[in-house]
C-alpha cells in the first residue's frame, strides 16, 4: 500500500487485515513504522525503490497525494507514472486509487485535474485500475475536515467568500474504508470508476453551521462577493494549521461542485453511509480519543 502512513492509509491497513488480507505497508522509514501490516521501504519519488516494495503483491492501493508541495501536480504525475510502471513490472493484478469527485465538464481546479490525471497515469502500465472518487472525507486528521473544524472552533464570526455556497457531498472516513475494502473483494469493480459520498448534499456553509451546533458554539457567517483565493488561503493559514500552499489548492477546488453523479457502487456494495452529523461526531470522538493517548 502506497500511503500507508497517511490519513486514510492508517485506517485502511488494519481494516484489510481484519478482513483477512495480508498487508504490505510501503513507507520511506520502515524501521519507524508502527502501523498495521508488514513495513517495506518504498518511496514514490524514488522509482528504483518500488520494485521491491511491490514484489509478490496481488493488488496495490495508491493513496498518495502530494498536495503540500510547490508543484504538486507535476510531483503527483511523476509519482503515479512510476508506480503504475512498477506495478506492471511486478505483475500486480490491479491498482485501487482514491481520487476526487468533480464533473469533467466543469472548469476543474488544478487540484481536481491532477486527481484525474493520476487516474490515467496509473493505468499506463496496463494494470487494471479501480478508482473511487470522493469529496470531503470527514475524519480525524483529514485536511478538509480539519479546516472545517478549526474554522468553527477558532472563529465565532467569519467573513467568507462565495465558495461557502458550493455544494459538496461529504463522506465519513469509516465509509471510505468500507468502500476501499469492499472493491478489493468485488471482482465486478475491476477497471471501473465509482463516485462515493454520504447521503447528504450540503453547502460548505451548512457544514460549518452544523459543526457549530454539534459543538455547542455560536457562529456568525457573513459571505462577501469578493475575497480572492490568495487572500482566502492566507486567512486560512492564520486561523488554522493548514499551510498556505495546501489551503490555496483546496480553496481553488471549492469553486467546483463535488457531488456523486453515478451511484452505481451502491448496488455492488449495498450499505447505508453515515449522515453528516454522525460522521462529525465520529471524527470528534476519534480526536478526543487520540488526545487522551
């Protein structure tokens, strides 16, 4: 698994083991790895390291996203190309990739365009790729969720740009993990692209307000028509721990609706995803638990 130490990978590794699978966790520092699975050295920025990391694997998860880097789109493209080729050489049967929602007919942000490019580059080595496209993943440690939580907790009042009215379809981390495990065990998903999301389509503003209600906080929001992405990203960096570069990429994407257009995965993996409030409560619970440890 590439991305085993990340926000999603940390939860996916133990879930796969619980489902009866053997997991090889690719990491740049295997001696320091404390997660589930067998650690093996591998770095998507070092193509020579990938052959050994992928040796003997039947399937590979690709959960890498280099959003915080200065030229993240190029870095992601180079990494995906190298990983796809290495997977083909190792005779991996399939790659499972967690990408991003967004209508291809829309003027997608660089962030979302990069996600689509990675989808195609992973498959250039002729390995079948299963893609799950998600919007905001609500879980402790997720960048988009942390931005939402910290805005609510740090600002009783905020002036916000127009993107607060953009529609999105948030999904709980636990449900993303359920889908990622499920597609591995469902042959009909091989080589296909699926949209995944929770049961509610919400504006960002609605999400902020509902988190405030759950946390028992007051929140005054005043949307304004003019607040540039660069100013918005600087503002985020001041009131959250999201860095300017990452904040800018996320804000650029918030002009794009990220909602499920095709729910065909529901017929292959039938379960009821958590609603937004339940996802928020689960994320807050995980945060409280981690702070006690």
